[in-house]
C-alpha cells in the first residue's frame, strides 16, 4: 500500500504533466481556461445554487457522462480551486467513485481521496517549487504573522484565496496546522489597507 507522501508525489507529478499537456504557466489558470480543459476532457459543468451547507462541488461519472456540479455562490478563487480539484477525481478516481463524490468546504478530516485532490489542485495552480521560491524571495519565515501573510498575498496576482495560502504555508511548515484558523483575513486586510477600490460605493 502506498503511503501518504507517495500518494502526494503521484498527484503532484500528474498535475505537472497536465500543466504541460495544456500548456499551463503559473497565472494562466482561470475560469475560462478551466472551461476549455473541461470541454476537451468531455466534462460538463453545471453551476447552481446548492442548498447543501458547505458543499462546493460534486463530481459524477454515470450513464449521463462525466459532469461537475459547482456551487454558483462560491467566489472566483474558490470556483477555480474547486474545478481544478475535481479534475483529479476525473483523472484518478472516476472508476472507484460509483455514483459520485461530494466535496465540501471542510478541510479538517478529509479522506485521502480528498487530500490528494487538494494537493493536485494546489500543484496545478501554483507548483510547490515556484511557491517556495516566491515565498523565500518575499521573505516569508517560519512563524510568520497574519499581517505578513496578508502583505504576501497582496503581492501575488494569482487567483487564490487566503485559505489556499494558509494551506500552502501549513504544508511547508511556515505555520502550524490550524494556527490561524480563527483569523478573519479579509476583514483584517480591510482594517489594515481599507476597502478595495472595486468594492467602494460612490455617490453620484
């Protein structure tokens, strides 16, 4: 039986292969790019307002073909991550999933099939070697503070969320697992830097 690290290595290699196949460079991963990949792979995307609490997406491989049900309420970075996450299920899991798999917003005690999908998505969107290079050049250190994480994210143009960034920092031991789970990063960012220009309301 493969251990967890071997499973992670397998999905990271797969992500690298798919990046090469679809000529993906870091910064290229967008909703339009993913729709193009899904079309080539023969996967239908169904966006809807899902009423199941914390459900972000679901992958199906049945008599109707392969499809992904995507929570329409998700913000753009979460949609991108979820669609990439579901690609791993399509490539490696569709024969063992039966009627489908439902992927939630919970990151606590996921089974390995979900953890490897998270690793695949992270590697596809932002490969670990590139991430570590950017983090080190920025000056991210072990034990970095929330304010430093916010500053780091503001320097990045990739469509990633604070949750994505926290998971990456945890994976590479810059911070301990769950260290900042109670920090409301978006609120803290607004407290530090103000409301983003595109969210401001103007009186005409």
